[in-house]
C-alpha cells in the first residue's frame, strides 16, 4: 500500500523526497496511534501540512495588501479579483497601482482612464490611484484612509532590474503593507520558485498567492510549496474571470485534489 501511495503522490506532482517523507511520517507516527488506512491518514496529513492564512480582524483602519511578483504571473488580474470579491462582500476597497517611472512595460502603465483603469475602478468601487514615488504613496494612503482595504499592485520585477526593485521597495516601505503576497504560477520549476522567493523576500513577502492552477494538470506542487517554504498560502487563481476564479486556499480541498477521495 505504501509503494502504491508513493507512486500516486508522485504522479500527482508531489516531489519524490516530499512524498517519501510524508508516507514515512504517517506510517511511523500516525497509524500506530489510532489506526486507519494509510491513504486516508496521508490525505489528512497533507491537509495539516498546508498552512493557509486569509482575512483580518477589523480595527478601524484600512487593511493594506500588496501584490508582488514577476511579469505575467497574474498580479493585476488578481488585484481586480480581490477587489471585486471584497466589494461584493460589502467592504470599501481602494486600489493603488505602482507605476515604474517612465516605463510602459507594466500592464497598467497607460494613460489614466484606460480600459485597465476602468476595470479596476469597477471591481474596487473606486478610482485607481497611481504612484511612482514614496511621497505619492503617502498621499495615496491619506486619500484612501476611509477604505476598509487597500490593494497595492506592483510592476513585474526581473532579477536583472535592480533599479526598479529598489524603487518598488521604497514605495512599499512607505505603504507599510499589513500583508505582502508573492504571486506565483503553479507550474514554476522548484529551483525557479526558490530563486524567486529569495529575490522577493527583501520586499517583505509573508504569503504565497498561487495563480494559473487551472492550467496545471497536477496539484502536488502546492504541497511542495507548503513543505519547502515557511509561508502560508493565501489564495488560488483558477482562471481568467473577473470577478471570480479566485479561491481561498484550503488544506482539505488541496489534499483532496492530490489524493482524491
């Protein structure tokens, strides 16, 4: 049964070493103390291994949530999805877009009033506030102080662009986000994931928001992320629809995808 389970875990995308340690731990430290079937106990163990974190207790001030990551990972569409969902829940949402100075590569680095602006304004129920420098970020905070949550969308950062990284870091230091989510696509190779986490760690990343889960055949890499990196999962992007296609990460649901019931 253990060999079959290892094979199934690896076929679901769990790396061989993580799968082996998982089955070993359940066999030695779970089954002897309560019995049950190895498969069911392993599924429960997976759910427990995946740490998740969403939400906050209201304190009368705006909750500031920053999204960071490389280009093309879905930060801007995720910002729109978050804004739409919280607006539907009855929260007052503000949106801040960090534009790199004199750079048109950011997907929202267009004139104010663009289609992208209108999408975010509609989703968040507010005008989009654009900033490039820390002093502008400070003014944006004052303008959006009455909102329940302020989402900060940042430009894509590449390893070679140290100047842009420093600029974004300075703006985020002024914003003083309560949460900084690193947006990662599910299909990213393990070595690239580790390098990305190292690169963005300097921006205060404290959660992982995984996108493009609908484009990946297997959910096993979500377990690898939870086991290898000491960061909770926040949300999972499951498609392009705005609003919609964004789910709160849940260990039980992820475990059921890895080992179907």
